C-alpha cells in the first residue's frame, strides 16, 4: 500500500506571498499525482493532475512539479480565495485504489 | 456540465446498513468511473470504492468487507451500502465522477452528511 504524506500540516502565509506545499509517496508513483483544493464548506476541486497539468479553469498561479516520490504544489502569489485545505492524491494501477494525503491547510498569517 | 445529485438518510443507528444513491445528469454515464469518497468532520478525504457502468467494482481494502456499490444504468444512478455502521462512519459522503482516464476525481456531488448515533 502506497502512503501519501503531506507537509506541513498547516502553512501560514500572508496574501501575495508564495506558498509551497509538499507531498511525498512511500514508493515511486511516477507522475500519477493530483492536487485538490477544498475551501471551507465547499467540495474539493481538482487543481493539478499528472503532477504538473493544470485542470480546466485553474489560474496560472497554481503550479505542480515533481515525479517519483516527491511532489510540490506552488501557489505563486496567494489570493484571499486560496486560503483552503489542499490534498494530494495518487491512483494505484493494481489493485486499483485511490489514496489521498492527509491535507495541508493554508491559513492567513 | 455533468451534475451529480445524491440523497439518503442523514441519521443512522449503530449496526444499521447505510444507504446512499447518486443520480447523474447532463453527461454520459458509460465510459466513466464513479466513486464514493467520505470526509469525517474536520478530517481528510477517504476513498470508499469505485464502480463503472457495467457494475465492475473496486473497494478500499480497509472497508471492503462492509461496502457494496451498485449501478442502475436505466436511471444513471449509483448506490452505496455500508453495513454495520459505527460512529466512526460519521462523515460527509461524496459521489464523484472520475476523469476520463480514471486516475483522478473530476466532478463532485454536493455531499451528504451522515451521522451514526443511537
């Protein structure tokens, strides 16, 4: 079973600053990784898939990088609507299972 | 734009079988994977299980013995049954459509808060 570990648990950032979130897999997952944003009281939203491809309608300030076991989500200049919880997620081919990290909360500093 | 409308009772007693249904509107049903995902209050996301239009399923190993998912293609609906519920099953349950390739979760239902309490 592949375990996804996110860090930090909470990230305090001022508006306009850069935020860097980490996701580490317990074994190599190639580029098979997604990031989701969940604003308070809302459903999760797909931000990034295949480690670095922005989903439709996602602003360019969101970027993903990494492969293998270490992945990063970067928000280049935090806007008020970006304060949320972010989850990484991996799909394992066999047996087919989908696994989330435990989340990183980005809060206003 | 696909819409996922889900429903089911919000309060269940311990040991009962939780049952939820999700209807798909405005988009194709076949050719996609469909999953249930849950989120306990204040906690993270947990994948419960996945089904396709032909009824083929995969379940989270940690829940496998208690989960059954089914599909009704005549109504474009998927259903979730979770047996022997306890307070630990209290969560918001989401019906979700996967991306075209199946690896990711693209479209989410509104969520149903399920509480297990005597």
